[in-house]
C-alpha cells in the first residue's frame, strides 16, 4: 500500500514539475492525506488566490517556483522560490499569486480533525 500517491515511486523527480500553471486557475495535486498529515502541491496563475480560511493543523508552505503572497491574520509575507512559511493552526490565512507560482503545502494535524482540515 502506498501512502504517498500521485507521484513516481523509486524514481527521481522535481515536485514543481508535478503540477502545471493553468490560465486563470489554482491547480492542486494531493500526494498524501490522512488523520495526521496532508501534502498537496499547488500551481497558481498570477492573480489567483485561495481566500481567507483556517486550518485545524499547522500549515507549512514551501514555494517551489515563482512568487506568492501569504497573509496570516494581519501579517503579509512575500515568498520566493525555496522559501517557506508556517501558518499556525487556527489563524486565518490566505494565499495569492503575486506571479504564477507553485508551492508544496504540508499540514500537520492534531489527533482528531475533519477530513479536509479546512474550517
């Protein structure tokens, strides 16, 4: 049984190549999701966003390509390729494509949560 899905096993690959930026869209590929952790790769077109929401788990984003804007409560962060940010559980946050960009989202959940982790 594979716990990490939608990615090649026993092969070298680039995470950024696993999703493509599409005009006017946010594209995602879930690679692992269970009661403890969720791993999702995202591609944002310039100007696209995920509106303000909260998560029951701590969310860590790592920008794989491009530049994204992350708002956590009232604080705004611009992240470039190779940079990461932790958005604490229960804090409102949003994501915006400053330019087309790709990111890996890792969410670590407390012991009990709903299936999506988004409230």
